[in-house]
């Protein structure tokens, strides 16, 4: 069964550094998402991406964040200058637009630790 | 704006006992409802979903949920739990947010702990 993959599984970085989190969505999916889960808190929507552009973003997704689909398979989240409060689990998800499917398929997550 | 409330942050139960995890939502538009499970150190796995039709939906691992529009609830149930059901359970609503885009809004989660 096809699945969403994410790399790395765990990233440790120093405050102020740039990080890029990578995701490979399911191949025939057209909508892509990033969510974040700070330890002990709920999963929060960050951004959705469709047709090579952001379709919606939350107030969390400020100028420090950017997303890109650099080739036909990868979907990346970049944080330009990490802060301590960016420490969280970051989940990528993808969705097919065909039919009535509203299910988003999630990857296993990348745990980002900012020190 | 939509929101999801999971009333219980932790639910401890004994093995083979029934369990109900509560979820209420608020939305001014039609919603699609989901339950996801997160096992320790893993990602989110879909348990079940309600899109339309029968209000009782069955999912994986013996779980089921009932959509109640008048009470704006989507409680998750299992008649007999196993130790392996120990996990965090998240209720989520999906609302159309523009074009054909849907985003998920999650509740805070309920930690189900099944004890022997």
C-alpha cells in the first residue's frame, strides 16, 4: 500500500539555523499539507499546497516558513531561522482529489528539536 | 470557524472493558469527521471517518463511532479493548476552506491506557 514518507525522522538543530524537512507524498495525490504537534499538545494545521502554490496557511506559518515542491515527488518545509518554540513533531500529509475522498494520509513525522 | 473538543484528556480502562472516547465539534458548515490513532513514537493512522450516509461508522481494530448532528458529537467506542489499543486518539473535522481544499482541525487528543 502506498504511503507518505518523511525524512529525517529526528532532526536536532541550533537556534537560528535553517532546517529543511522532507516529505514524499503518495504519487497520485495532488493536495499536500504540513501539520505540527508540539509535545503534549494537539496537532495544528500549518499550510496546504496545491497546483504548485500555497492554497491556505495558518497564522503559525509566518515568514520564517516556506514550502516547496522542487521536483515531481518531494514536498519540503523550510524554517529559515529556527526558534526554541519550533521544537515539535512535524507531519506531512497528502490527499487525492478524486471522488469523495476527504482522507488525508499522514507520514510518520519528523521530530525537530531546537537547542 | 470550526473547533473540536475532546472532553477527556486521559481514559484508563481495564482490558476487555468497553470504552467511549468523547468528541464534540462546532462548525457552521457541513463537516466530515475523522478519528485518528497515534501509537507511541509513530505517526497518525486513520481509524474511521464519517462523510455522509449511515451515522454509525465502523473502522479498523473493532472501533466504531456515531455521528449525532443534533448533539454535534462523534464519539468513538469499542466494546472490548486490548492492551494494544493503548494510544493517543484524535478526533478531527475536515471543512472545505476554499476551492476543493479541505483542512483538518484536531482536538487535543485522548490518551487511552488499557491496563491488564
